[in-house]
C-alpha cells in the first residue's frame, strides 16, 4: 500500500482566476489501477474540483494502493468523449455522453472507462474534500474489493423499459433532469444538491448579467462556453472555456456575458449553496 500519495491541494483565501493552462497537474493511479491525468483547480477545506482525462480506450479500476471508494458525494460532468462508469461491487453500469452527468454518494465503488473516439475529459466535483480525510486515506481503511462485477444479471428476462432501479448507486443526469432557477436574473440549472455538495450549470444570455449573490459554501466555477465575466469581491476576470474561478464562502459575486455569444459554466458549491 506504499504506492499511494495524496494529490496536491491548491487552495486560495481570496477570489482567484484559475486559467486552464496554469492549473496543477497530477497523475493518479498505478499500473494495476490504471493511470489518470488530473488537472486540479481547487482542493480546499470545503471543495475539491478537478478535470480528469484518459485517452480513447483508457480506464481506471482499483488496486491495493489506489481504491476508488470515498467518503464524499461526487458529480462527474462529461466535457468530451464517452464515460462508462461501473460499480464493481454491484455490476451497475451507466454511460454518459458530453453534457451528461453521473451523481453518486459516499461509499460507492466506481471504475471508469473511456469509450469515445476522442480523449475523455470529465469535470469532477467532490465534497467533503480530501483535505478532510475523505479520499485516499479513507479508501485504504475500507475492505478491499477482491472481485469486480461488470453486469447485473437480475435484468435478464425482466428488462421491460422504462427500467427503474431504486436501489442503484449511480444517477445519470441529463439537461432535462435539472431543476431550473431564475432568481438571480440568469438561468441556473441544478443537477444535484445534498448537504455536502451542490452542482449545476449557469447560462448567461448575450448581454445578460446576474444580480449579486453569495453562498455559505465555497464555489468553483468552470467555463464551458462563450466569454464569461466574473466579479467577486474586488476581483474581476473574463474567462474563456477551460478557465476556472474560485469564490470563497460568503463572497458577493456576479456574472455577465461578454461578446456576442451565450456564456455557460458549471459550478460546484460546498458545503452549502444557501445564501452566505
């Protein structure tokens, strides 16, 4: 078990622009579990947000040193490629394409596979974060999963659409599944909101601007479309796709679209999305 080393934990005390080409790089895994490239945007005492990537055909499973069972809520948003996510303890498998998400709660074993023709890129929100002991250190204390299962034979002879799986661990989320809000003057689409983590998208129309808001938790914003201008406290920045922005808990902030295109971003707030 000596192969495991904690990943870097960049954190910030003030509103901070996180440019795509400047974020911390890290390689996770080993030859048995597989190797995954991480781009770490933030890993504070409140939230952990990364983009992870694999080549076409790449995968991660688990090994003695790198176990994929954590004490956190996670939401995986597919930016590029095709993600096939498996729970090797139950045989449950979901497939997510760009723009779709998979949400699961703590103590869920998970393996990931890249099934697209292009590299896989996934935006991951994770809370409570590793800094609180929820990731590798926690995983090494859990019973080791000796046998991985990749199929649910219970559906054989009983798969009548639409399939319902109330006991499942993964929730596949599409745009139509989001809960919509307009209370800040822009469209906010909530994908998941628990006591630990809220994740959603925000869309700013051409020329649009939000009202000033704040949250009880720390927010990491990741731009996926257009030119998004962020004002947080005394800091202002215009973000391009791939850029991030860290908003400390309780910091007043607002968004606007610059240029002649819609601006869109994905955000994660931990632990509390409620006004701060």
